[in-house]
C-alpha cells in the first residue's frame, strides 16, 4: 500500500474545505447529509469544523458491490430528515464518474430544500461522465483506486487515517 495523502495532508485539506464552505454558504443554518458509508469519516471531521447551526442526516448509496467498478446504483433514503425549506450540503467521499452524487442530488432536490450544495474529499481526474460538479473539493487525485479515511475496498480499509493506493496484489486479495 502506498500513501497518497498523509493524515496531516488530509486534515489540512478538510480544514481548507470547511473554511470555503463557511465562506461561501455563510453563517445561516445548514443541513448536512452524508452519503453512507464512505463519507462517515469526513462527515465526523467536517461538522466539527463548521460553526453555523447544523443538522446532520444520512442517505445510503451503494454501487460498487464490493468491486472497483460500478454496479447498479442503489439509494436508501429512509433516514433522511425533513429537508423542505432547509439549505442542504451533501457530503461524499469521492467524485469518480459522478453518477452517485448526481442521483443523490436529484433525489434530495425532490424534497424541496431551499438549496443543495455538495462537498467531496476527492475528485478523480479524467473520470467524470456527468456535467454537474461538486461545489467543494478538498483534493484532485489521479485516476487510481484509493482507500482509507472512509473509502473502502470490499468493505476493508475505511479506518485508515490517511488515503492510500492499493498495490495490484492487494486488489487481487479478498478481504473476507
Ligand atoms: P461514482 O458514482 O462513480 O462517482 O462513484 C462514487 C462512489 O464510488 C463513491 O461514493 C465511492 O463509494 C466509490 N468509489 C469510487 N472510486 C473509489 C475509489 O477509488 N476507492 C473507493 N471507493 C471508490
Ligand atoms: Mg461511497
């Protein structure tokens, strides 16, 4: 495994992104919706760096089905709080093809919030298949499969405090 972003670099990127969010969205109340499961770690760090009145909710989206390529996208929205009349910030781990965030955004817009913005830890260069882009991006990374800080490979590695690239032999292994 090779470290792509150290714990210190990730921290600095999240602090920078939190400052941008606060600057652009202002001091008014905000509802942050984390896209499970990959956004868990970013969500926990980000909300503690924001000082406006915050509500926190979650939505679950899964498309990878345990592999590194996209499968059928499934969204579970039962745990969403009331969004009508609220300003929403969607938070996800990574913007890869972009299909997940676009689908979740559309679903959220259907709940009639006042506004919807989106923030991601990582955006992969040259992978996007959709026109809309996240409003806030902490890091641009090369087109390579990464794990850690919430990102998984077959549900493993989410707990790494840094972002790493897996070696080919690690991608070939089954985590159980
Ligand atoms: P998209 O719909 O292609 O943008 O994929 C977004 C989702 O795929 C993310 O929320 C991640 O869960 C997953 N994903 C994409 N790239 C990676 C990666 O390099 N490592 C781990 N998960 C990834
Ligand atoms: Mg995810």
